[in-house]
């Protein structure tokens, strides 16, 4: 029992030391326990050589007590070749560098020093078994090597962990990996609880408590019965062909508006962010028109487009265009100027900088804008269909209100939400496909 207690105490002490070390400081308790399990304690007297430059880099060391002097060999090119390490200091990390198997420095104990020795290969295998935290630990190693040890960034390239987040992994696999992480997290269950609370309140407020503001609203049971009835009272359910005709018409209108907004909004946004002169001419007009509500455009849309269908698409296009162009412009303006300067120093032409730096750098903002765009396109479409449409979900909602078919109003609203969510998800998937590096970054961050 006493031996077991000593072993537990030693493990706890090792975890405490690891928590003070830069690469392991933010790791979870479970990961620290596993790393402590493969760590071996060692002691060195004052003046003892821990290892010399060009020795084989087998182990990573963490100082428990005492102090050690770390001196790089000249070929490393560190800005500060000499570094003294105390408790929590990490050295011997050369075994974690890409393509390096030999020591880059000589380390000597200045005073009696206790350390934890961790096999570099065992540490890498352990980190590969948990790619999320493992990748973060390796990133912190790279940051520490550059900042604390002043090693040039070209040399401070840590090894890549093999496993589910490798460079060779397809965007589909990364998306599925992120989905598996989501399913393992509490988020889906919290989502279910949220829906349950909403539906429960709706049922109680309308059908049980009959609260003043909710008394005339359609109840949950009435809406569900109407929606899933083979013979609906008001003629609209999942069994009626008219229901899918309305959905198809709205989807077709949104698709036209969205693709037009993307085709025009992305180039305009790129030019607004990239060309100062173009922005001076166009942006004041852009900002003047953007706040105008969609309903205010309805009379002009009817005058401009004789065909009612074209007017509806135009109204859905407008708000989608402004959202796409604005987010694209912000994406270009968010790019670090140093990337542009670096490309210019390498002899890139203005077109090459635009194509290889500006456009890829703005992609995250562009796809965020497209997700917003598809959403505003839907609610603009509904407003347009209410005014001048002849089919579509907006038309269903408005005519149901006029004809006092309250359950059908809710059916149209819920259907609109579901279809809108699906279209937004499709835009997100397209973004994941075009930005695999971004998906990998989000997967490493468990998002």
C-alpha cells in the first residue's frame, strides 16, 4: 500500500511539473496523466553533462528542480545561443523536429538538477492517439522553440502527427471527422433539449395554460396533425403535391437569386477591398442603397420587371447581393499586409498577388458572407412572394393568414426554416470542400 501511495504521489508531482511547462500547460488532466506515465525521473549533479550537441535525440526533458544551462551550437543560428532553464523548462526537443535526429545544443546541470525524461517517439505516439490535443501540444512546441529558444522558423518545424488529421485526408473525411466530434460532444443533446423546451412551452402556453397572447395561436398537436394528415383540413400536408410545388418554386427562386448575387457580389466585394479608387466611386452608393428595406423596392421591381416572376427573383437577389459583397470586401481588408508585401518582394505582379494572396485569403469571409446571403435571400423571397408571388412558401403563409388557416401558416414557417437550414448547410459543405486547410484547422480546434 505504501509503495502504491508513493507511486501515486510521484505521478501527481510529475503532472504538476508538466502543467508548468509551456507545451503541456493547457493540456487536459487526462493527457497530462498519460504523459506522466511515460516520463522517467533522473538526477544530475552540479556540472554534469546531460547531453552534448550532435548526440542522438532520444528524449525530451522537463526540469523538476535545479537549473540547467542550454547552449546551441553555432550552426543553429539562434539569436540567443545561451539559455538557462529552471523548474518547468523544457529542452531536448530536437527529436520532435522534422527531419532531425541529433541534438542541436549542449546542456549542463548548473546545480543538482532533477528532470523528467520522456521518450520522443513514445510522446509522438501518445499525441497521435489524441490528435486534437496532440496537435495543439505540437503547435505549442513549435511556438516555444521559436519564441523562447529564438530558433529560426525554418528550423523550428515540428513533426506532423499521423492519424485522422493528416494532409492527405480528403475534405469529405474531415467533414465526417468533425461530425463525429460533434456527435461525441454535448452540443447535439443540448440542441435536442432546446427544441424540447421550445415545443413544450408552445404546447403548454397554447393548449394547456391558454395564455392571453397565445390563446388564438394554432396548437402544437393541431399543426402536427394537419402537417402529417393524408387528408388535411386545409389541403396542405406532406401528402399533398401542392406542398412540394410550393417548396420547389421557392427553392428555384432562391437558387437564381443566390447564384446571381454570388456571381456579382463576390467580384464587386473583391474590387471594393482591393482597389481604393474603385471603392471611392462605388462604396458611397453601395452604402446608400444597402439599408433600404426590401419591401421599399417592391413598387420599382414591379415597374422594372413586367413579369411577376422576375420581380420576385430580383427582390430576393438584392439583399443577398449586399451581404455577399460586404463580407467579401471585409475579407480582403482583413488580409495581413505583410503577405502582400512578401509577394511583391518575390516579384509577383499585381494580378498574381490578387489571384494567389487576396482571393484565397478572403475565402473564409466570402463563405461566411454566402451563408448569410442564402439566409437573407430566403426572408427577402418570402416578403416578395407575399406581395407579388403566385406560388411559394411566402405565398402559402400570406394566403393562409388571409383565409384564416392558422395551422398552415405554421407549416409554411417550419418548412421554410428546414429548407433554409439545408441550403445554408450546402453552402457550408461547399466551403469545406474549397478550404480543406480551414476544415483541418477547425477540426484541430474541435469546432
